[in-house]
């Protein structure tokens, strides 16, 4: 009995000591206490989380039955990038008639929203990371929705290009150069850096007001500053909502706000947005030589169209011939590209042709025959002038594949736009201008400039030959004399066309500036 009591007392004492030791660990006494793991929010849905294992005793751990297989961890899906974008919103909460109108428009067009969201996938992670790095509001990542519908080849009637729709003058201010080979306005990385630099500059200029910065991005800083000065003279507010700005700008900012609010409430409104993984989509490869894009596609074992969509800055069939070059490739293709590139002989990176100059040749004639710009020939052959001599040789770059293979090159995109049209050549006469020639052939002033790779302000000299296409679109084009009481809206409705089409065809920047007697080009719907 005594032995049993002693044994019982000893066991009780031991249990008490163990209990004290466990209690000391819970309150974090000694250094050997194990830190409690932090709670991590899982992107896995609650239905996929396995039930917790219940430990019944420290002395009796739960062991799997002999027939059980070791538990396999489920692959964790990367977080949805849209969630990260919504979490990073920084604009003030605004809801008014103008923002609600734009929000409703997106809600009524869910297929458009999905299509643009899917198109943004290759670029969106990179853009959000740049925005995050700069501490900017994440609504800015949605700006290319409004600017270009996330189309890197988007081109507007005012010659704005790329995801961020830079016009040539503004592009030049931010180092986005344009050559025959390359257009920095379409370069994903370069244009994103330039756009964010520009927005930050405008943000500082307008006293850290993001809405005014966005308005200035669309209409120009001078336009916004002028509107602010006018309001101050009239003792009116100087915030975005109080300013008298161009109609396009008054829609532009509410459109971005409406879109951001719609995405915030997408689940509640039962609008499905395609999942985009919150992880890098592409990897950058720096090159110190020119590379044929068809060759790059073969090295990466991917479609050349996908190469162009990640590298839309390249206007031709290869990277530029001089200076540092780079390619963006999908992350999952990077190892394949690296391995195959290491095996590629230098002479196979790009094709070259040696052309012997004949009597009567000119640089223009040779360039036209080989579908190369004169400036490109001069650069490659280090020529300081257009003077060439018969018997000498020129090096001419040649594509590895047929031109049609490079579907997204500038030449092929222009060709597709004019397919089905009747092509003709017109020799410029004394007194001609782009405007008078366009009027004579009943074609768009902008189209004429684009077909001939000219700026809208180009001065054309007598003797120059221009290409003109007159296809089905031109056959549906007529001239209309503006009547008293007309507006572009009324004219567009009368001819089943759009105001946007009228603005573009006639190079009109302000829809209110039309007058009776004015002649307009109208393309009937």
C-alpha cells in the first residue's frame, strides 16, 4: 500500500513538473521555445483545404495505417493578379453620374472586358510590378485598357501608338526613339517606363492630384493648366470635376475610375474576369547582335506571332542592326531559347545579300526592289550620302522567311489594311500637298500619309511618287457639304457612320469646329 502511494505520488509529481514545463513554453520563456508559424493567406479555395489533423497525445502520435500512402502536397496556384491590383487601389473613392455611366458601360459589355483582360495577360504583371516599385496607385495598371484596349499595335488618328498611346513629340521627350527597324512607343518595357515617368511628372506638376495628372496625360499639361487658370479667375474650383476640359478628357478620367470600380465589384455583379497569375510572364534576353525574329521563334520553339506580341517594338523582320538589342520571351521558353541559341552559328543569326551596283542604279531604286528603307541601307553600309558607284557592292539584309511569315511586321500590317484595294502611283506636281491629293482621290488624309510612311506635316516635293489605294472603303466614301445646323453627330447618323470616323477621315481634332459650306469626307457604313 505504501509502495503504491509512493509510486502514485512520484507519478503525480512528474506530471506536475511536465505541466509546468509545457506552461513555460506557451508563455515564451526560454530561448529553446519554437516560434509560432505566421498565418499565410492561401490562394486555395476553402473547399480545397484539408481538415486539420487532431493530435490526441504527445506520447501517442497519430500514425498512418500500413496501407496508407504518404500524403502528397497539392500544387498551390499563384495568386490572382486582379486581387493584387484591387488591393493596391489608391484613388479617392468617387462615385458620381459620370463614373457610374462608364461603369455601367463596362458592365453591359462583359465580353469586351474579358477579351481585353485576356489580351493584357503577357504585359500586366510587368506593369503592376513597375507601378508597385514606384509606389503609384494600382489603378494606373488599367490605363492601357482605356488608352489602347491593351493592344500593343494600336494606332490612333493623331499618330499615337502602343499600349500607352504615345504621340511622336511626347515619345521623343521621353527617349522613345523611332527608326525603320524599331519604334520605342510599342516597346513593352521602354514605353511602360516612359508612361510612368510622364505620369509621375504630371502628378508633381498638379500638386499630387492623380485625376489632374491623368487629364493632362490625355489632353496635355498646358490644356489642364489653362482650364485651372480660367476657373481661378472665375472663383471656381480647380479640381478635375470643376474644370472645363475637352469632351474626350471629361470622359477619359471617369472611364478609368468606372472600370476600376467595376473590377472591384466584379464578383458581386457576377462578371467573370479571366484569371491571370501573379508571376512573371516573360524574361528579357539582352543581345549585342541582330537576330531574325523567325530564327528567334525557332530557337524558342514557339510561334513567331507570339514573338511579335512580346516584342511589338520591332517594326520589321529582325531586331535592329546596331546598338544594344533585346528580346522578351515567355518564362517557360527561356531555357529552350538559351540552349538552342548557344548552338547557333553567328552567320545564321541573320541573312545577308551582297548586291553589285549596276549602271543606272540609285539607293532608292535598290531599296524599293529589296523592300528596305534607304536610311537602313545607308546605316548598314556606313554611307554618308546617297552617292553610289557602279561596280561597288552593297550589303542588304534579307529575311529568313517569306514576307508573309512576318505577319505582325509593319509592312505586313499595312499590306493587310490595304488588301483588296486598287493600288496606283501618283507623281506629285507643283502646288500639291497631302491634303489636296487626298481630296482629289477621295481618300483619307491620314491613310495617304500612312501608306507612304509620311508625317501629317510632311512637305512633299514635285516628282515624288506616292502610293494610293482605292478599295471598297474608298468606293463607299463621298464628299458632303456641311449645312447650317449640322453637327458631326447628325452627319454621322445620316450616313450610318461614326463621329470618330469623321474626325479621323478629315483630321479634325475638335468636333465642334465645323462650319456651313465646309467639305467633309464621309465613309458610309
